C-alpha cells in the first residue's frame, strides 16, 4: 500500500478511452488486491521540488510502472509516439460525443490526479436561468449588477470579457427572454483550477495525449476569444498569486543587477502596483485595472503608462518559468532556452506553453505630472464639430515631440449619440518623471493654440510622487462584456509625421473613421526599448510608433444576420483598410486587435514571424496549443462559424493540403 501514497491511476490506452468502465480500480503489485481509485487511495501526482514547487516528475511517472496498470501514456511527458497518434484522429481535436473522447471515468481519474482541481463548466449566466440546476437568485443579481466589471469575469473559471466569441448562448440578462436557453456554447467543457506546476503538467500531458483542445485563462481580459473554446480543457491560472520582492537581483543569465519582482501568473496589475509601491519601487505593467501581468499581456509585448520612459513591459523581463507543450517545466532567460525566452516576450500568448511566473526588473519611485479633461462639441456647447476637429488636428501634429519627452496620453473620443457632436475624455495625459511646472511648459503650446482658435476646454492638472497613486486616482475602471462590439487597432509610425501631405492624409482618414461611427481610443506614446535591452519578439512597429489607436463598430440588439455581417465587415474591410492604406508596413497590437485582421502574421508579428514559426515547430510539434491569430494558427480553422467573424463555438480542425 505504500506505493499508493504518491501514485495516481491511469486506465486505458487512447483507443480504449470510450470503453472504460465507470468503476476504476488499481491493482497492487505487492499483494494483488484490487483497490477502488478514490480520494483515499489516489494522491495528487506531485513531488515537491526545491522546497516549494509541486511538480510532476519522471520519478512519479516511473513509480506508476510499479503498479499493474494497463497504460500510463495519458500523463507521460511527450515522446515520439505522440506525433504518430495523429493518424488516430480525423484532423480535428477530439470533442464530446467523439468515439475517442475521454470517458467520465477517465475525467474522474484526472480529477484525482490534480487533487480535486477539475471542474465541469457551468456558464456564468446559468445562475439566472430558472430551469437550470444552478439557478441562484442572489448570485444572479450580483452577476447582473457587476456584469460590466472585469473582476466578475476574472473570478469565474471560464467567463470571457468578450462574450461575442462565446456565442452569446447564456447571457444572464437574457434569462427571462422567451425561448432563451443556457447552453455552453464556446466555453470549455472542463477547467483545472491551478495551484501548482504539477497540475499544469498533468493537464498539458493529458490534452496532448487525448487530442482534446487546450486553452489557457488567467483573467479572460481578451478581445479575440483566445481564452475560450468549445469542448476544450481550460488551464485557469488566476489563483497563482505569489509575489516576491528581490532587493538585489543578480544572475549570471543577465547583465542586470538591481531590484526585481517575481510575479505569479495570476497577479493582476493592481496587485503588482500596490506590491511595488509597498517596496518603494515602480513596476511596468498595463493600464487596465484587471489585466494579468505575466500571461498574454507580456506575451503580446505589453504597452504601459510608463512605456514612454521605459519601453514595453516585455523589455523588463529577466526570467520566465513555463510549462512547455511537452509537459516539461523549464526556466527561460538570456542564457537558457534562449529562443523560447525571445518568443515569450512579444510572440503571442497561448502558443509556447503555460507561464507560471515572470521576474521583472523594477525602477525607483518617480514623480508623475499630467492633466485630464472632458471636452464636448455640438449645438449645446461652445465648440462646433469643425472646431473640435481643428483642435484635434493641432493636438495630433505635436505627437512626435511629446513622445520624445516620454508622453503617455490616453484618451477616448465618442459620438454623443442622439446629441449631435463628440466627447473627448483625457484619462489621463502624463509624463513619468516630469515635474508639474515642466509638464505645464510642455503643453502650453497646444493650449495657447486652442485658446487662440476659440476652442473651449478646461484642463485639470495633477502631480504625484509615485506611480501607484497616479494610476489609482486618474485611470478609469474599464467597462467589459459588451456583446455588441467588435474592435481593432493600428499603430501609426513616426514617418507619417515627416511628410506633410501624408500627415494630412492620415489625420483626414482618422477623422473619416470617427465621422463614420467608430469610437477612437488613442494613445500618444513611443514604445522604443531602453539601450541594452535584450532582443525580443515584440512587434518592431512598436519601436517607432507615436500614435496607437483602437477603433470599433457597435450594433443594436435584434439586428438580422445580414446586418450583423455588414457591421463586422465594415470594420475589417472598410474602416481598418483605410487605416492600413495610410500606414503600410506598420501593424496592430495583438492584445487589442481584430481577430479577422488580414495578414495577421505581418500585422501582429512583423519581420519576427518566420523565426517564431520555427520556434513553434520545435517547441510544440504536436500542436497542443492553438489560439486565433497566434503563431501557426493559420494551419487550423473553427468549423461552422461565419467567415466574417471567428467565434469559438465550433470544432478546431486542421486545414487539409
């Protein structure tokens, strides 16, 4: 019986999965007794390494051979036979109802292996449907009240902040609509709530061996549907909340010597910023309050309110701990796993493995000065629309000079809807490391110009001696879960300001897009890396951009399929094409982009794409990981979805030659 204290059960080969009995047993080799597999006889498959990390190891797997098990392949690390298993499948991932899909008893064993961390998906809206087994009036009211709050969705194992890609099959606000039902749609079928490296290893090995689709979710702060997928197994890293402060980081893998923080995969920017402030330092992270730091954010490069001074978040990574598609747990840095280290910093999320923690360099506390405002145009204001755009053009013209001073200007422009005119909210405009008097000198030119043209505005200045107070006070809470919205993004390079005719065309084009109904979320910043920053896969277009814009289309409830198609095609094929035409060779921020972006490899990865493809082939020849617009994703497609918008509601299948 001693063998059972650290061992786990595996029954059935891949071809037997559909035929396993519901009562799983193991047979002790020592005395031949048959013992039912349950919580008392099957311990989590984990071994403590280095005093803290619980990992799946070769020793654990080797000990499994001490028992008379029919097969242990489902949880083994990758080997050559995994590639040969492709012939067993029809070119698609394996889904519920397929002959080779794991039986309930196998999922039960998997749950035992993980220490009870496996859950079957209950859509977040299920609490509001009275015919659901999960109906809960009080919980439903809390979900409805917080539906647009990112924290509500981040706290749920599967909920997505862009429900459009899930298929809108179980929206809580539709529960009382006649005929509405709560279906799983594009949500994954099962989730592993991760608390250890071993659980990630088990999940990856299991998904790779059984051909079940695998997705990864931290917060679900995702606008392309990357963290969901019909029939998938989801790895939920949101509860990996460890934070460690390193007063003097020193490692032979890096030339850097100084303070650092080691951040667990589930830590969000608010938690990081508070932790850094407590330790008297400044960390580079995202602007939105619910963004996870160590996952897809850094994998996409990660722009920040501090980008103008320090570059992209990926530029500050010293080391990354990651579970590979093979199931192996490794550290990637400048000295070991160098190609992987390069790819993980800017090469896209849900592609290279599952990151468990990232170590970042941090910086001293600094002064931040800036301004906010709310400006409107229309018949009930002192600003006509023409004056509004004249002022906006004057503002845009100065972007390169401000970017050179470290500017980070984050603002939103929206149509006022039933009221004619536009609103322009600055949320905020700041310069890290700049005193308020110097900031006022910097903006005096544009404010004087606006005053001379009669533009009505009221600036509100601020100054703080640390980043955390600046971010906590002046950055808005993001609104998420809009079911009727499709967004895209574009980077505008400095060269567009070096030719007067091209600059005028650029500004006229952006104006035409706004007047055509798109909102504009705009940033004035430059993502150039600091000197001596190690090379990474960050999109090269970030390095010479001075203007980053997010655009979108929205539509009303109840429109026809043809109208929905037209709205989505307008964004991808019309609005964004106008912007591509004035920025040839530039790109888009892959974390806030259009899932239907044509030639996404160039737009999101630029000249890095060929090298990224080579690394992907070496790291994941089994195609364990897939996400829309990720490296190598062009070899797969989702079935039964419209060609104008890729939902995650169908099967993931390999394209045939």
